């Protein structure tokens, strides 16, 4: 049902867990399905130096959050702000139509976290 990239991030999620020393934390929820995502970022010199997540969600949302943390590490805040849902969907090798909200959820959590840097 899911492609190899999604399955890999589901079986071996990267950067899973809370980050007690995070500089900022963002959250997003999908009220329709109940997915919940917390994203933690550690920032230094306008760069993301660490990222982690906690998720209570469906498998593609866990995979999206996992891959997003990998994509964010060593990115500038400016570059992270410019990420689009399609960027994450492509990096995941595509998402089933009924799971495309997972890319949006991950980026909503990112935007919530980055809003604290303004």
C-alpha cells in the first residue's frame, strides 16, 4: 500500500522523540482524522541544527515527520520557511491521495515552530 520510502521511515523513524532543549516547538492537528504532530527544532545562527518529532498519527504522517526532520537539519530558517507540501510529497516518493494531508500537517507544525522565531 505504501512505497519503500514511507515504509523505511515508518520502520525506522528518524529523530523521533521529544527534544527537551529545543529552541522552538510547533504543533499541528488534523481535526478530521485526529492526527497530532509536535515538531521540535534547535536553532543556532539562523540555522536548524537539530530536529525531532512526536506523532500520534497514521503511518504516512509519521513517515512525513521523520523525513521532514532529516530535510531540516543544516537548513537555514529561510530555506525551511520556503518548503512546500509538494516538496515533502516528492521526497516521500508520493502519497496516496487520501494521505496527502500528511505533508500539510508536517509543514503546519514547521510553520508553527518557525513563527516563534519572528
